[in-house]
C-alpha cells in the first residue's frame, strides 16, 4: 500500500506534468503543427491533445480562435486524399470550438466570425447512401453538401449539423438539436429535427411560436432593456 505522503507527492507531480504537457502540446502560431495548416491566424490555439487533425493544408483558421481538447478537424476521406479541396474547412476570426467537437469536411464547411460551439458538437458536409441492398452502407458514399454557419451564431452542446445546412447570422441552435436545411438570421431553433422556436421581428422583439414576445436587450449579458426595437 502506497504511503499517503508519497501518493500525494506523486499526484502533485503527475498534475504538474499534465499542466506542462497541456501548455507545450497546444497547436499555436509558430509551431510545426500550425505551419502545416492552409492558414493559422495569430493568437489562435488548438488544445492538447487533439483527436484528429487530418489534411490540415486544406484547413484555414482565423485570428483569435480557441479550439478545445480532443477536437477533430479533418478534410477528405483519408490522409493525403487526392480530392481534397483547397479550402475544405474555414473557421473565421474569434471563433470558440468546445472540447470534443468534430468538424468533418469533404467539400466545404465554413464558419463566419465569432461563431461559438459548446462541447461535443458535430458538423459534417457528407453522409452515406443506403439504396444498394448488397453494398455495405459505409461504402455507399453520399453527395457533398456544403455547410455554412453565419457570423455571431451559437451552437449548443451536443448539437449535430447535417450536410447542406445553412445557418444565418446571430442564430441560436439549442443543445442536442439535429439541424438540416436553412436557419435564417436572428432565429432560435431546437429539437430533433430542429424547428423554429423564436425569431427576431424588427420593431416588435423576439417572437415565439405561440406569439409571445421577449424584448430586445443590449449588452453582453442583456442587462439593459431597450424595449421593442430591432437588433
């Protein structure tokens, strides 16, 4: 049985070592890993450890981006895939991507500026077919349908963004939602499949599905109420 003093000392050593690895293992500008990206903006980081970083030459990351631990950023079907597009995955400035998120591009996934993800969000621009009854589903590659997420939008924990989805500016996707199709600017959607829950109506406020209205509020935490004016 390990002495409690020795155990405490070992624990401190392990935690100190992990903190060191956490700092030194990040992908940041100037590191060899960052140099392999199509572009990697100033003051951007990818947490350590990453899950998968594949075909990074087709991945472009803006400035001030924060990407959490165990994230997957990939383009194509396998390393050195010959059909990789030049800008398969584009992440704008000041985006925040939570831990364990996966962005898997085959043709095009694009995030605008100031897009924030919770943890465990998955985004993909391709799926599988199923119509050949004799061919394994995994070998029935589907079409590539680009995904766009507009600037200032928020995607909640565990949401799934399916191929062909376009999300507008300053939209909200509720946690656990499955989104496909088009989400307009200044809308709140949620559910599986995601449905419109609330939208901004200029001069009125944020109108819910049953006609209830929430006022427009200004400021980072909505502390200043401005009444029924448009955002």
